[in-house]
C-alpha cells in the first residue's frame, strides 16, 4: 500500500527527532573526572640520569637532614650515600644484615629494616646502632622490609618474608607493626598476604601499604599513633616501594613508576632504564633505586621536606 506523501514527511521528522534526543552510544568518555595531563607530573622531555651503578640490587632511598641520599645494595650488604653537591657516592656502612627500607627520623637518626638480621635498627648521628624492634610476643620478626616514622616519635614497618634464609618463621602472619616512642611494639594489620612498601600521606592521616602478594595497595585511616581504621583498596597494583609528594600523590614502583592521586586515579606512568624497586621524591627530583643502578629524574611536583 502506498502512503500519501504528507504522511511520509511526518514520519520522517518524527523519527529523526527521536534520534536527536537519544544519540547513538559511543566510546567517548566525558570530561567529568578526567585526570590531569601527565605533563603536570613529568614533562615529555624529562630523562633519567644515572648517578651510580655496579650494584647487585639497590633499594630503600632515604634523605638525611643535610640533603644526602642514602640507599642500600642488599646482596652486598652495604649502605651507600650520594652527595648531590659533589655527585659522589660513598659507602656509609657495611655488613648491614641485608638492610632494605631506610628512613630518617626528624632527629636525624636512620631507621633501617635489616631483613637478614630480622630486626629494625636505629643509627644515631654518632654512628651508634641500637635495636629498635626485633621480636613480637617472644618470637623473632620475619624479615622487616620497609619503614616510615610518624610525627609522634614512633614508626610503622612491614614484616614479610622473602626467600628461605634467616631461619624458621616464628610469627604466624606477615604483618604491619607500630613501635611507639617508648619502644613498645604492636601488630596493627595481620590480615595481609605479603606486605612490602609503606608510606604516610603528607598530613599523616592515611597510611598506605603495598601488598604484592595480593597485587594491591591498601589505605588505612590513621586514627592515632598506631591506631588504624579498616583497610580499603587503593589500587590494583602489587607495588614494592612508594613515595609521596606535597599534593598527596603516591608514586609507586612496579614494572614502571606509576603516580596515583589520593583518590586512586592514575595520573602518570613512566619507565626507568631498569626495573625500579623503590623511589624517593626530594624537592622536584625523584631518586630511583633500580636493580644495578641509582637514578634521578626531574618532575613538576615536589616532595615533602
């Protein structure tokens, strides 16, 4: 049956009007929630500078009060120090007990996770080394890995176990601990698979813990010294080391270096010459321990002083 011309015209405009009100779906993502350009973190022209090499496995960068950068060569059991003023790298300590994570306190003492010795030590300005933590409830720690001090005079550290060395395990879990300024130790997170990197937010109101065993970074609300709220999944990345900038962005090392906003949104990703193990932001310079080398790259952001 043939339809009158006027009816065909009416039908045409009716259906085209519906189509205009309900546009066809596309893969375009709206601007709302769009992350800032990676150039806000790192310029396209930025390149990695090798500061030192010839190591076996570098880890644990930490900055001293006078601006020098300390880091470990774990298998060789040495702590090295890089002086940005002279660009020289020298040995600070030998026979470190396979020290891994390092962090300086506000008083200038150096916290060190001696995984091979199954303890956390504190090296004073005079070079004296004392044990800050080596046991929990009568059992030796597993293998302290990474550490971060807080503004209350205490510190948090992770205690996984990698490899078969160091003797039998005496702890039932691989956990996160807190040691207060009096030296008392508390297990504050015992439901993780294999905790590794650990860092506090700039205001120290959030604790981030990398759990490579679960391929997850967890975040905890800090309610007080060593007091945490329930864990929340921050990112699906099994990171090793972490650092933070003044905006609260988290820099994590995995196959690349990945930068996350405090919301968990990925902001940038860049690749060092070697697979990174840990990183540290000092001013606008990111220092990276990566396998046999020690590197630096300039960013558009700044670390916490």
